[in-house]
């Protein structure tokens, strides 16, 4: 009897897994049929942002280091891809070299950023990382003279599409009797990368390193006393997060076919941070959810703001496009007020929070250690 | 030499503007340990309200300075209500939440204020009427005009006034007590919530002053003006040691000087390899170097002497 | 904006909402069977720092479409009703590709946009893949039409064309021997300034300083002070009017007595309104010929102001022309099918509000005339139209 129940539970898990897999595999086709191809492209971007958010989650969520310049690593990855696979230098290296190269280079930049900021905490770290992000963007924007490296503000166009062997993701393919347009193909590639990143994140979470990160997040001094090499562990967090960001950047460059510095501004860093915090810092499911939500929400509002107004009041009071970002801002506030720890916080964090309720009003008003 | 002096003046004026905004960041940070990321947008709202009021009154025959004063009062009042509302709605419910939660609501508030301003005042740039005397004076070959002198004086006066308030008044003592330990302060008969509300309102009134000074100096206002100003001022506040009033002033002036001297001389010093387009790189590098050696900013001390 | 500013936030809020709903178009009626519905897509930044120019673009496009509908155009025997689908691309390259895909999904027959080069370039790939003609009213980067896409056109001179005219005019006509250049490090400002420098050097001028700023800056005293030390005859700024205004005012305040010149980003009524007396004597260029000299150009700005209760910001006439060129090509092909009217578009000759529009094989404006203007007695006065400049070479 007991065995049977266990079997069926296992069975049920498998069934759920299979259903999820089927859903993820057929999602671009369902979306295309119901909502149009534009939404498949939005899904592609959602996957890219999930990779970014998971990368930032390592730095902010696990290690507790507030990074406001994370998009710089995305930029490094994107430009690395663009420079090695475009007419800019006449280099057309294959995808499987360019993408890891971008990820590694971004990882190196992560260490570069991490090294001088080891002593800094909280808000001071935030402003330095913000500055670092701006520095990278300014260099990308200005390195067209005296030596033209990045083509400056004009950006790099005609970037090679992602090509695996002879199989180019930029054109439509017929496979197994189905038609796969370019956005669908990118979806499957990005899905693979996203799943890989989720897998790595999951493994990291329960590893020695992951626990060391969390120890540092909770109490750096205690962590050091326990024999954790805080310097190396922090640098590793920066490098690991940056590597994910760099990989996402490479995919972005190949997908868009064009990169320019304006894609890598401070608002992008803030958006990714919002995904991590809103979804639930330190919880992979929450971060994934946050990424999906913040990519889809502005696009859904693009369609919703006008018609909903029309339906409610019978006419347009405010331009729908002005209202769109307004509602987005209100949504950010509302979600944080409703669920301060994020929509789907990690279990440990939820425990901490409820424990804090008993000991409310201790220390400073906003407890900086949390 | 007159060029160098001119650059110093440019830097001091720009720096005073940063300092005015930075004081608002520091007031709030000093008492709550919270970066009020929406502060730059409150500055913008202050400027916009002042614009509306002065446009309404400018035809009435009142002397320009009186118009400015009324505009300032209205703008300060609106900003104070706004500041109170922001604290009440977006920050107070999150006092025991994870540290990053109020950061996200602050970003949300910024987006809301920006888009609200776009809906109310339109998408275009507006000319801010010249209400302050604007004639220029020659000073050893360099030029300074009266608006600029007023800005430097106002920033200095604001800092001095806040210092007096924090260190010499009952309210100031209550603020310091809340900053130190809100529950202990409450036991001593201080109402922490009221003190925090007052701090936010003072920060917002400061923002209104800063908004008007910025608009008077550049003669142009736009709903997007707050974000970049807020960012620069935040940098200045951290450079000086956030939470410290003298630090905000020092950080602001220093950042202004770094920017103007950087933009003015970096090209000649590096033989044209780096130009004025690396001005912000230069500013951030100085910030990073300062923080590496003094992790809490120039005048910052971890806990003591806040606000 | 048309509405004044009462002091109370709420009152203003309602004034704005009322003004906004005044402007709203009447809801579309469903097409009858003998009516052909043709969708035109448009995209520009409608939120963010460039929203004022983006909205102006949308207005120009909307006006042309309303007029075409009022005129009653028939294609293959059916009366056509044009419908505008306008999307906000936030001046962000990523959002631009999402918008592009969305417009393609909506089965638009053509695209008017995008405003910026940084959004036009990545979006052009998607339009090209789907064979949909795209006419940008305002993207100036040479790259946009140099990618080899058959569907990419513009009714605006590119940086090469405009920078060349400006540089030659500065060096020769204005006899500026020593020139200082400032650019705002955007694709537009940097591209224009680079071409200006090339042409000015070729015409014998000397570049005594090249300084930089950004498209959010308001304080230029540091770079202007440094320029003042180099004693230039003329300062050229590659950028838009929000920076041009404080820049020229600060020039005057610092008593830097040099001529001041901008590209099309400076030719706006706002520049005069905001800079006041400091605007006097400023030079700016605008692709095309002065509107009064074009048939149909004369009444354009009045019609625009009557419709939207505000003056033209900048590119609305180009959007207007872009729509009309597209419709003219459809009429020639007697079809709104992209594949059918695209060849007609490529070889069209059309008298627009801004210029006589023909495209070269890349999709650039052929031999586009460029007019130089100067602010005189608080008004933009045309100085000289320089026509038939050779198309720029790609660098």
C-alpha cells in the first residue's frame, strides 16, 4: 500500500515533469498561433533576462553583494561576440568559440570589479558597481577614436547570426514536417542555455561554495571566523555572475544582429535587479518568475492600457503609452508592499522574516544587516 | 590662468547644485540608512511646480523676486506633501522588510513620478523664466553671474542651517536619537514616526529649493531632468560620506570640481587620447579610489555623527 | 502644450487628461466589404527623454494618414481606409525589435520609422526579412541604408550628406578658419560631427578643439571654457536642441564670441523659444528646401498647428512626406502589397513638403537639397539651399 502510494507520487512527479517539458517545447508554437510572432520574440527576451537575473542572483541573492552595474557584463559579452563575428574586424569566428570567449571575458571583468570593492559593503558597494557599469558603457561609446575598436555610438551592425555548424538560426528551417522560424529556433537555444544556467545555479546553491556565499551574506565576520576565505569566495561570486551575464550578452548580440552602447545603460541594470528582488532573492524559481514577469508586464500593458481605459471610461483619458510606464511603476510598488520578500521568496528567507516579526523594532529602523 | 580660475568657478557652481541635492539624500540616509532613490524626481517635481506657479504669476506685475518666493513656497509645500506621501506609502510599510525591498519601491516611485510629470506637464522642454538677477561680473579674467553666486550661497546656507538644526535644536536631538536607536528614542518620549516624517518633508523641501536653483541656472526644465541629477548627487553624497551633512557639501563641491577640471584638462594632459567624453569615467575613478582607502567616504564614520 | 499651468496638481492633471482626450481620434469603425483596410506601422519613442520628438513624429504620420483617408484613395477599384498602428520603441534597440516583430505580425503594409538610428538599424533586419518597406523619417546614420536591405529607405539626408554641406558652409561661406566641435556621443551627434570635421578640414579650416558631452547634460561650462582658450571662429555642435539651448546660453554667458552652428537637431522653434536672445545668429541646417518653396508645403505648418495645438517640433514634415511617398508608390502599383509596391517605391519621384523625393539604389535620398537657416530677429530665416550634393561614401 505504502509502496504503491510512493510509486504513484513518483509517477505524478514524472507526469508533471513531462507536462512541463511538453509545454516548454510547444510554447513558441502555441504563442505564435494565439498571440503572434511578436510574443515569441518577447519570450526569447524573457529567457535572456532569466539568464541575466540568475547571474545577478548569485551576486545579490546568494552572496548578498548589491551590484548596480551588472549590465556591464552583459555588454562585455555582447561586444565580444560582435567584435569576433562581424565585418568590424572582418573576423567571423564560429559561435562555439565566440560565446564562451565572451562569457570568460565577462568573468574576468567580474574579478576586475570585485578586487577593489572587497572591503565595501551595502550602499557603498552599490555606487561603486554603478560607476563600474557606467565606465564600461562610456568606454564602449568612445572607443572609436583614436583607434576604432567598438565603432563608438554608431554600434556594430551586420553581426553574424548564431550558427551551429551549417545550421543558421537566422533563417526558417523545415524539421520533422514543422516550420521553425528564426524566433522559434532562438527560443529553443535560449531555453537550453536557461535550463543549463538553472541547473548550475541549483547545484551551486547546495554546494560548499553556495553555503559559503550565504554565510557571507548573513555575517561576513562570522563566515571568516569559520575559516571561509571571504576574499576568494566573494570574487568567485562576482566572476560566476559575470560569466552568466557575458553568455547572455553573446546570445543577445547574435540574436539582434546589432549592438550599440545605448542598450547597456543604468536602467537595464536596475531592471535586472528588479527581477531578482521582485521575484524573490536567492530563490531560483522566484528569480525566473521575476524575469518572466518584468519582461511580459510592460508588453502586456502596451496592449492593455488603451483598451482597458476605453472599456472603463468609454474614451481615452491619457495616452496609453504614457500610462503604460506609469502602471509599471505602480505595479513595482504594489508588489513590494504586498510581498516585501519577493513574490516567491526562498524558504530560509521566509523563516527569517517571520522570526523578525517577533523582534520588530530592534536595531536601526531599516535593518541594514538583513 | 583666467581659464583655470573659470574652471574652478564652473566646478564650484556645478558642485553647489550637486551639494544641494546631495543634502536631501544625506538627511534621509542619516536617519534611516535608506537611499531615497526617488529624491531626484522630487527635485524635478519641485522645479515643475515652481515653473507652473511662476508662469501663472509672472504676468501679474509682482516683482520677480516675490514671484520666485511664492513659487518656492508652493513648490516646497507640494514637495513636502509628496515626500510625506512617499515615506508613508512606499517606505514605512517596509521598515522590517529585506533591505532591498524599499529600493525597489523607490525605483517604482521614480518611474511613477516621471511619467506623471510627463502626463501633467507634457513631453516638451520648458523655458524657466529668469526670475533671479542674471548680470555677469568679471573676476580676475573669469566670469561669474549673479545666479551662480546665489546658488553657491544658498547651498552653503542650507548646509549651515541643517547643521544648526541637527546639532542645536530639540528636533535635531530627536533626529539623532532616532538615527542611533529608534526604540530607545521612543522610550525617551520621542515619536520616531513623526521624526522620520519630518525628516522626509525637510528633504523634500530641500529638493524644491534645489529644483528651483537648477532651473534658474539653466533656464530649462523637463520631466526627465531629475534622474541624472539625482544620480550625480547620490555619487557626491557617497563620496563625501553619506549620512554626513558636511560630507554632502564636500562631496558635491569635489565632484563638481573633478568634473570641470576633468573635462577641461584631461584632453590636454593625455595628448588628446582621452577627452572630455571620459569626464564621468574620471569622476567615478576618483570615487572608487576614495572608497578603497576610506570605505565610508571622505567624512563618513560608520555609526557615530550621522546627520 | 496648449493648456496653461494652474498651481494645483490636480487641476493640471485634469486639464492634461482633457487635452489628451480631445486629441484622441474617433474609434475606428469596422471596414465594410468594398473597403480595403491598409495598415501602416509607425514607431518612435513616446516615453523617455526623447518623447517630445517621438510624439511629433507620430503626429506627422497621423496627419498624413487622416488626410489620405479624407481624400479617398482607391487601389484596384476598392476604396482604401488607412489605419495607423503606432508603437512606442522607447529609443531602445531591444524594444525596437519587439515592436518591429509586432508590427509585422499585425500585417502592416509599410513602416514609418524609427526615429533613431539605433532603433532603425536592428529593426530594419526584421522588416527586410519580411519584405516590408520601411521609410525612416529621421535616422541619419550612414549604416542604416548601407546594410544592403532592399526595404530600407529614408526621407532624411544622412550624416554624410548633411555633415558635408555644413562643414563646407562653415569653412567657406562663413570663413571660419578655426573651428571647435562638440558632439553629444550619440549615434546622431557623433556621426554628424565626424562628417562635419571631414568636410571642414577638406575645405581648409582648422579644428582647434573637439570636445564632448552627452545627451542628458545641461552644464557645458567646462568644455566651453576650455574651447574659449582656443579662440575659435565657430563652434559646431552635433546634437539636439535640449542640449543646444543651454549650450548657446552658456556660450553667451562665458562671453565666448564665436558663431554657433548645429545640424537639423537645432532647427526647432523650441531653440528660439528656450534660448531667447541667445539664439540670435545661430545657424542650423535642415535637409530639403524651405517649405514655402514646395508645392503643398506652405500650408503644412498651419494645418499641423491647427490640428495639434502646438508647433512642429522637428521631424513631423518628414513623417508626413514618408507616408505620402509610400501611398504614392501604392497608387502607382495599384496595390498595397509590399512585394508589389516596393519596386515602385524604389523608383518614385514625389514632390513632398520637405523636398522632391527620389531614392538612390541604397534607399538614401538622392541628391537631397540641404538648406541652411539662421535665427534672425527671433525667427528661422533660410540663408541658402545647397542642392544636388553627391551621395556620401560609406566609411
